[in-house]
């Protein structure tokens, strides 16, 4: 598929700035201190994806996402907590609810100034931060919230965990370089994926599942769902309704809960089945007497997971379900960075090809206005 014209439309778009991957200066954070991350949607999902993919027990204990405005009666501040407030527009209602809640708690005044990840302009969050001596890590104006993985939204949590944020950015740059050059394996894979999804859409396949066989990538599916749903569910310029319905899954959990629907339900669904190669740490299985599977003694968990993934793919294909197989050589920062950037590009290209603007979300804004009106905040 020749995607040059579609890619040019993205480069010309005022919200196409996610193509430019820069390495911002990041503050040094103590991984032994809790990181309280106030944000939601595109200001949280990339961060959550990376923490869950690359964190360890210490990271999981100290990572505290604060998203929903619902009451949190058991939440307490701890000395040394580092607060991060993330919102591209600086106006997110859930964020300001949490700021107001935290300010009312004992110990807030003793904390270090919050780190703000936002546009460095006159928005309310940046204005409040400057008045209170808060460091600001900027999100460029030309980068939309759900395309913000390669800003400090993604790199700050990686740096806090001691992971390789530079390699994550390098993976993203690799993908963009091939698209700009219109050559290379990433360019070819992206073009083939766009062609497959467009062809399937013409044949009535409007629902797609991202199905990684790796529990560490469960949050990746949540990030992908927002990227697809907010970008590609639109009224096109000719007035027709178009789009894809993304479905979140993770193997082998959803092999036992959703596979039946995918195989035997309506033929309007395809599956993107993702596996991670590489050699995990060896282990020994010791099945007890009476186990129905004594042969487990000669296997490892990775063998079982690989067989489950391949078995699911073969069963789906035998049932006539479109399957896009996607493998990563290993789960590392550069590989996941390349994957996430590839899907940002795929979504942008699909939107242009379908005559949609993949970078706006007008109906979401309408819902926000109605919320503010109900609360008397309009």
C-alpha cells in the first residue's frame, strides 16, 4: 500500500507534532518514594502502560494513580510523596478534584512542590504551578493527549523506575524515520496493517481486539482502546458515521472469557494477537501425583503460554476470524516504544484514509460541557 499521501497529510496537520520525539530534561525522583500520579485518559494510560510493563515489586508498591473523582476515604499522604499533576489542557475536572482533595489532607503543605506535565502556556494548571514554584514538564501544543506517550507522560515514570527512557524514545524515532524515508520493515508493517484494516472495514469488520499474551501488557490494551476509540469513531466529512470499536483483552485470561464470542459470534470482528518472544528465566515445574498433566514436568510456563497463543490464533483463523499476528522479539523499552509509535501512526493513517480527523474528539467535548453545566461549573 502506498501511504505517502496519507503520511503527508499527517505531517501537514497542526496536531501532527507527536512525530517529533525529543528528550526532555527530567527531574531526579526517588524510586523508594511514592509517585502520586494525578491524571486520566491520555495523561495516565501511557504512564500506566509503562509502569505495568517494566515495573518491579517496589515500583508497583510506590506507583499511585489518582484518576477517578470518586471519594477516597482511606487515602492518606505519606512524608516524601511526590505528586505529579498531568493534563495537557490543564483543565481536566478529575485532576482538579484530586488537587482540591489532596490540599485538604494533613501533610500536603510539607510535600515538595508538585511536578506539572502540561502545556507551558496560560492554562489554569500551568498558571497555578508557576504561582507555587512547581516545575513544569511541557507537552507541546501540537501533541494531542492520547498521542502523548513520547512526552514526559511516558518518560517520567520510566526514569522514576530507573528504566531506559532514552531507549523508549529511540524505538519511537526508529518508526518515524522509516515513515519519513518511506522505506524499511516498520514502514512496510504499518502500511500492511492499514491496508488490512481498511479492507476488513469494507467487508463489515468494525470491531478489533488487541490480545497480548503477556499479563504485563494488560494496560497496553487500555491505552490502545482510547487511541482507537477517540481517533477513529467519527462522523466523516461527507456525513457518514465511520469507525472501529476497540476491545481490550489479555491472554490467557480472555482466552477463557471472550474467545467463544470471537469465534462463534457475528462475523464483524478481528483479532490482533500479540506475543513476546525471547527467553525468560528458566523454571522447573513439579506436578503432584494425580495431576491430569504429568507432562508438565518437562515444560516451562513460557512453553504453555506460547502454545496457548498459537492455539488461539489457529482456532480463530480456522473459524474464519481475521487475525493479525504481531510478535515482539522481547519486552524492552525500545521494542515497546516502537510498537506504541507504530500504532499512533497506524491510527493517524487510518483516519486520513477514512476521511476523518483522527486528532480531534468533538463529542467528548460535548459531554464535558454537559457535565460542567450539571455541576454549575460552566
